[in-house]
C-alpha cells in the first residue's frame, strides 16, 4: 500500500505525551511549512497559526481546559486561527467596503482554510513519527484566549493541535460504517441499523474515556442550545451582527 495512504488509514489520536521530549526546530519548521502549503479558498489563506511553547501560557490553557492536560504535556501546542484581519487590512488600503459581517460565508471560508491547514500539520507531524491530538474545546474560551494572546478583531480560534512523543500506544478507532457516510451521485438513505451497529462496535472497542454510546453522546450534545458565548465573541470580533 502507498505509504501516505497507509499513514492516513492508521491515524490515531494520542493524549499522553512525554513531557521531556523536545521537538527539534527542524521538525517544527517542516510541520509549519507543510501547513502553510495547504490548499485554501482562492488562495486566500484566511488563517494564522500561533506556536505556543511558553509553558505559562499552555498551563493557563489547561486551567481553562482541565480535561486536556496534553496541551501542556506535549512538545508544542499550535493554535489555528480563522483570520479575516489580513483581508481587512487589504480592504482598508484599497478603500473598499469590508462586509464580512453580512453573512456566514466568510466565516465558513476562514474556518475551512484553518481546518485544512491544521489537518495538514497533523499529517506532517505523524509522518515524522510523532503523535497528535486536535482540541476544539478552545473555542469555548475564545474571549479569554483572545485577551491572553492579543488576537485582533476579525480573528477567532478554530482548534488547537498538540504535538509530541506518545508514551501510550493507541488502537486505530473504528469509524461509522461506509454505507452511512459514502454516497455516489446523490445522498442515499440508509437504515438506522448502521448507527446501532456502530454503537455496538464502539462499545466493544472499549475506549476508556467514553462513558456513553456514540448515539447517546450526540443525542445529548445536540439537545442543548449551542454555545452562546462563542456567538457573542464573533460579534465582538466584528464578524457577525
């Protein structure tokens, strides 16, 4: 099998890292260079990356996210930002209106650009024999993170990436059955039995951190009103009205 495809198909998330492991500067630079070469909409590159190697900052992030100690224990933590400040500067110089708060498309563009760059960085790190874990929970602390890291208007956190040397081996996690995910030429209905089967598969997989079935977890998650704090933060950042 092609080495790249094999790497992708064997992706595992690691949360336990050797806190003493130092990431060589050459490896970090290679990961960042790969991320910067990721595809983006119209080559707009509507994202930025903050490399956080200051332990005091990382410990503060863990204090806000106690369920994610890997942010401090990993070799480095990268914070991926959706960044529409850069094009705001362009609009100011060109003297053109900047109407990014008139609809959701700009947010989708910037979030997608940042996400693709993050995934590219994760793959690059794994290709070097390192482990990674993506942290979307940083979004709940967007307002505090913005102050801590001096984020300007038109910028918001999308997710973080912990990179380090794993100290606990992980198994490849089963995915939702292909028939419920892959469609050809049009969206195809599928029986709920596929989801029920996946519940059984994940229960048998026995991931210690999961206390509910997949369906119970997401039935519960989406039964609550989405985080209003993040909505308010986007307004403060001049990204929505």
